[in-house]
C-alpha cells in the first residue's frame, strides 16, 4: 500500500484484497476461535473537542460502526468527545506521546504543529466550495496530509467545514467595525495575523471554552461556520452573524504514525475504508445540517447580516504577500490556483 490516502476513494474492500488476504478474512470471520480473534483485536482511541451533535462527531460514530462491521468485530473505535481529554492542542500532544491514537483537528490547530497547514488558513483562498473540494480531496490535499509522518502523525481523513464568518452582539459590516473588538480565534498564527490586519484583536481560546468566554465578556465575538455557531449555542449570546465568509478551513482526522505502523496491512485497509466512508457520510450530511442550522439560528433570535466582502478581502492582502515570501509557499499557492482551474479534479 503506497499511502493512507490511497484508501480515500477505495474500491470495495473485498475487491482490493488479494486471494490470500480474502482467505485470511474468511478464516477470521468463520473458523478461528474467539481466543485467536482476541489476539487480533484492536481498540483505537480517538479524541475530539466537538459536541456530540457536530456533523463531524456524528461521522466519527458512523466510522466506529463501520470499523466494527468491516472487521467482523475485531476493530473498535473508542471516542472521547467534548474535549474530555483536553483542548485539541493538548490532544495532539497526547497523540505524539502515544496516549491517543487519533485526534480530530482543524487545519488551524495543525498549523502550529506543521507550517504546511497554514495555507488552509489563508482568507478567501477558495473561490467556491467546489474549489475547496478539488484541493482538499485532490493530490495537493493528499500531499499535505501525508507530509507530517516524520513528526509522529499524519492526517488520514478530511472533512468539509463550510465558510467561517464573524459573530458578535453587534453587526460587523466592514473591517472598521472590528476596531477594538476581541475576537476568539483558533490557535493559528495565520488567523491571528488575519484578524489583526482586519483591525480586530485576536484571542486564541479552545473551542469548548468559547461559550463562557462570550458570556463573561472575555471576548466580544468569535468566528465560525453556521452549524458550529448554533450547536455550541453561541447564537444565544452573539446574535449578529455577519457573513464575510473569510475562510474555509478543513477539518482533519489525524493518526499517530506509531499507531498506523502497528496495524497489519488488512487493519490499515479496513481503517482507510471506514474513514473514507465517514468522509462521504459527512459531505452528504453537511448541506442539510448547514441549512437546518440557519433556520435554528433564526429561531434562536440570530440575524444574518450581508456584508461587502471586498473590504475584508482588501484588508488581508498583505497576508498573501507575507505568505508568498516564505520558502515553498508561492509554489504551493500556484499549484492550488492551477488545481482550481482543472476540471478533472475531484469535486466531492
Ligand atoms: C469548527 C471546526 C472544528 C473547530 C471549531 C473551532 O467547528 O469544525 O474542528 O474545532 O470550528 O472553531 O475551534
């Protein structure tokens, strides 16, 4: 098997297995004793900071069921949701130390572990969601996901996350409205710079702590996609959702390289298939959830504000100039632009 991403749009598992492997699966499911199966049994611990309604959290439960089924009950996913194991940054550290096998992280969380992920935090990078999918689920995404293997982890799955926009207890129509406002951000240097260029004051806070930060006035606003705005109930505290749609930051499922290497070839294939199915499940669910979330937000009293995106786009231009100056970044941006224009790339 060449890479974890070869399994992202895999053939049905059975058609990809060699006859010998098929015999082994047959033996495992039918003839071997439960004692022998127990030897092959594996439980993978995955941590995430999302609440259980989050569309990606639902996709991980889907993955857990798939894993059980595809492995005839020998592979299990033990999910630690809701930031039970700490913030995403803490969990990524725990994964590097072997305490967790898999961790859910947005590209923003990953940026401080590997600079390659900073590209996904650039504002207005993707002209459309179709372009986002071409890049994230195409060869460039694959390359980025694999690139951190030597650092002790890599990404095995990617998930769509719509557009991120500002929300606060007042409308934010232009960058000038951000003046003096403390805005919660994920721990991404690129996002921090972006907020500063727009005129706001960026405040990194873990996802699960944002509700109380808004409530206690530690921050004046935050930024996220609509489903997260609603599921976290931030909409109760920050009624104005101003749709500048500054970023589309993908979510990733990362796995410890040591865990991956401990799995047999067959277990790796089964895991890849379960992850690929969870990606497809999440994409199918996303549009529905996004639409429902808009309705729910309105029921909670939220207002959606249309803004002139050009003013925001203009404010962040220096970020692109700074980004291009760093080694390899200009080339990566060019490749992304080419991929966006290539109609043969996957569109999800
Ligand atoms: C989104 C994203 C999460 C991320 C969160 C955040 O909900 O899907 O992965 O943790 O934003 O702002 O922290």
